[in-house]
C-alpha cells in the first residue's frame, strides 16, 4: 500500500519487498495467499505485518431502500456519530430532523443507542423502513424538534 505523500521510489520499495520476501520460508501463492502481508512506509518508518483488510460492511447502507437527494452521505454520518459519541455507548443519542435515518443507521451499526425525530411523516416512515431493512432497532418520533425537546425536559 502506498500512502498519500509517500515519495519512495519504486526501486527502493521493491528492494524492501525482496529483503522481506527472502526471509519468509515457503512457496508463495500470489493469487490466493493463506496469509497476506502488507508493507508500507509511514513517517520515516517501514511497517510490515499481516494485512487485515476492512470488510467495509458499513457501506451496505448506501443501498438503503429509502433515500433522498438531500440525504446526508454515509461517510459524513459515520463521522458525525464518531464525533458525537466520543466512544460512549452508555448514552442515547438523538438525531433531530433525522430524515431518512442515515445517521441512525450508522449509529445502530456501530452499536450505539439512538432515537430520531422529524416533523415530516413521510421521512419518519422512510427512517423506520431503513432501520427495519437492516434489522436495527431505533425509535423514530414524528415531532417538531422544539416540541420534542420541550416534552423531554418536563419533570416526571
């Protein structure tokens, strides 16, 4: 793998690969290796190890049944969930104006508790349909965010 900004010449990279390759015993299978290895040059250090590829399961949300042209992108939704949660799975998040539920999908996929609300009943239906399609649980309320927050703040 070549990282952006890595200006290592191809010949130098090939020399490093040969150095490592000659130290591994066995017969290589270039097309279906049983153990894939990775080599990269990052911040003045050569890194070598077993290559673990991301299965990119989260990208399946691109094929959600309900989507709109103004829906937030999956990459942005994933980033927002990571920023908002700070890895705290104890709390429940609220996706105000949840639309088709893209942020809710990403939060559910990552194992966070999330609820959503939207004033538009069609969008609420779409968000519920998207959650159900991926077998996620999350409550979607049809409500104006002002009313929703006001009701949440009422003492029990």
